[in-house]
């Protein structure tokens, strides 16, 4: 979960922009095991909340994350299906430890 425009504030995965401008994304087993409940596509996008920085917009455009808006609560969805014709959202941020 991202708060205040910092992409590393509280995420299940670690994302950073290296000095050369390339993306370095490491996904934990939790995200890799998630399957869309509607279309059964794997490897969902993590929905990232908070004021989006330029790096967050770039990551969303590259298909690494989904932007969820500036506000969230424990009932906000955690994942979005990466298939453009599905885009189902599921999971709850309140189910994850800090």
C-alpha cells in the first residue's frame, strides 16, 4: 500500500527506479499466487493508493501496478485483474499486516 506519493511506503512488493531510469520490481509469493476470481488470470496488478508520483504513473503505464486513488480504507481492494476486458478488483487491504 502506498501513502503520500512514496512508492515504497507499504507495499507487498518492492519497487524502485534505478539510477538509469529502469524499473526494478520484485514480487512476493503472495501476489504470484493470486488468481482473478472472475476470469482466472494469474499475476494480478497490486492496487496502489496515495498521491501518485511521476514514478507511480510510469509504473502504472508500464503495467506494473494499478493506481487506486488518493484515499483508501481497510475495505479498499488490493488487486486488479491485468486483463483489460476483465479488470475485476478483489482482496481487502485490511486483511494484510502492516
